[in-house]
């Protein structure tokens, strides 16, 4: 999730303040004082289509009972999803070479949760790591691996479920060897992920502000590059909830710049070159 930069500011400051409060309440995104332009660029077209003249009116409309579709459109518009294949590379190498072989020794299935999965690049990257390891590791060959991928945006989840990507999107981190092995070309020039990679992934809508204890228990959680958009208090709440759904000794991957409060109380740090993974206490 990435916010662009601009100096344009077109909405009244009172309107902007009210919408900021609504957005934080709805999905946790904390907009800064200088992000007025962002709302203008993201919502102006939607407001025009709906015949809405001001942010005051927009907030009033989306808080009405029965305005679920409009609320989702606003949240979708305000959560631009920026993602890559095998982003930063080293978490996926460590998962494949170290963590999965460790977890394969335990009884039962291996469960992985990819939070804020965007258009699917991260969970599909994880599944490719699993598939590659299964082909060379007898212990993992017959091991059931379940991947849950979630996001607040129904729009990006719909795209992720399809598993179809344009060449430009695939150039962002997908090596040609993996592309040819795990995707099939379509007549329109796009590429579609193969069933052996997609079948172990379940995509579901989840708001990280909510209590997600009903998701079950996980061996590994990827929650990378999303906490930075939330308040310190909400970051701590999410980390606490993740701790609850991780199995004892389970692993948590965060973004490189994410060190929320309370992390050291709930997790031990394991260093690997060049990154870190957090282990549930």
C-alpha cells in the first residue's frame, strides 16, 4: 500500500479532518495532515459518479445503513496496493531453505497466513517456494501446506483469485525460469498461474482492525509493509492479535521498517542474513 506525493490540496480542511477520522475508524489507515490531495485524486471521480458534492456528504452517505457497496468502493479507492513478486527476496529464501524444512518435521499440516496480500503476488510467491521445495525434499513432498491470503479490498482479492497477470506486472520480480515453469501463457498476452500453485491458497476478505482469532492457528504469518499505515496503538493491537493466532514457536515476517511497540514482549528475534524473523514466545 503506497501513497503518492503531491502539493495539491482541494478539499476544505474541515471536510478532510472528518474523512480522516472516518477512514481510520473504518480500516485503520492513518492519513497525515498533508494528504488532502490524496483524497481528491482518489475520490473525486467516485463522488462525481455518485452525485456527491462534498466529503461531509460522502461520509454521511457511507455511514447510512445499506451503503455497504459505497463503503467498499471508498476503501478500495483509498488502499492502493503496491506489491512485487518475491519482494526483498530474502524472506522467501529463508522460508524455503530453513523454516519449511523445520516445520516439515512437525505432525500435521503447515499453515501460512499472508495478511494484506494485495493482488496475490506474495501468496503466490510463497506457494512457488513450497512447490520448489516439495520437488527436492522428500519430507515435504507429502506434507499438506495451507496458505490463507487476506486483504481488506474485495477488488484486489478478485484479481488475486484469477491469478492472471500482464507481462509488465510479471517483470516486477518474476524470473523467466519461474514464469515458464509455474505460469501458462494466454492468447491475449497475459500469463495465468498454474493450478499446482493456486490450489493451496484460499483468498478471503479481512480487516486487520477486527478480531481475527477465528482464522485458526498458523505456523507462519507474513504481515509486511502494511503496519506503517496504521497508528501506533492499532499496530500494537494487530501484533497482539497475530500473536494469538500463531502457534507456539510460530514465525512472523514484518516489513524491514516495521518495529511496532510491544513486539519484544511477545516475540523473540532470530537474525538471518540479511533480515530478521520474529518467533512467538
